[in-house]
C-alpha cells in the first residue's frame, strides 16, 4: 500500500515552521500533497496564486510533493487523492487541544489517521499569523520564511 499523506493548511504564508514539519515527515511517506484550503468566506493575506507559486518554487523537482487547493472537508480531499494520512504540526498544548478533536473526528468519519510532528523547539513561536502581523506593519519577516 502506498503511504499518501495530505498536509492541509492555509499556508498564508508558508513558513519555516511548515517547512520543518514537511521535511521531517517526507521520509515517512511515498507522496505528500500540500493542500491549500481555500474557504471563500475567509479573506487571505496572500493570494492563492502567490502561495502556490512560492511553495512550488521551493519544492520544484521533488517528485514526492504535489501542491493542490481544495474547498471541501479535508477528509473529502483525502479521499479524492487516495490519501490515508493527514499530516499536522504541533507547537504547544493549544495546538494539541485544537487538533485532537479534529483528528479524532476525522478518524471516526473516514478511518484516516492523523500523524503529528512536534515542531523543533526553536520554531515553536513561528506562525503565519505572526508573519502577517509583521508584514502588515512593514517589518522584516524574512527570517521566518523559507
Ligand atoms: P491552519 O489554518 O489549518 O491551522 P496553517 O497554515 O496555519 O493552517 O498550519 C498548517 C499546519 O502547520 C498546522 O498543523 C500547524 O499546526 C502547522 N504549523 C504551523 N506553524 C508551525 C510551526 N512553527 N511548527 C510546527 N507546525 C506548524
């Protein structure tokens, strides 16, 4: 059985935290879909096109990685691409509490297992929202971007 994972997120923008999780998880899977969730009611900071272009440039030539967008339940996107795992990163207890019920529900509804990777300690403060906050005040956020 091929081990196919979906790494879902907003990736608005894709940070060094996302990259650390993905790079750590890559040896575990045959294929990983970076799945950019695009909920039309949620306004994003970066356009979908910009996010796709930046992530594609980073992983160009890596045949294990595919970049897709979706606007359905994550488990429905997983079924569409025949993924049997969801990949998520954990930074702290707040992430765990939020993720646990979602992972349990996804498993109950679909049988799809969520695999968690703990963030490297030096990246536990990194989030897309911090980056957006810095950028919105004109500050330099490049140290948090891969
Ligand atoms: P969402 O809006 O679905 O939370 P994000 O793009 O913010 O999407 O995050 C996608 C995934 O990446 C989540 O599992 C999140 O916990 C994880 N993540 C984000 N930043 C980090 C980080 N610094 N270290 C580890 N995981 C992270």
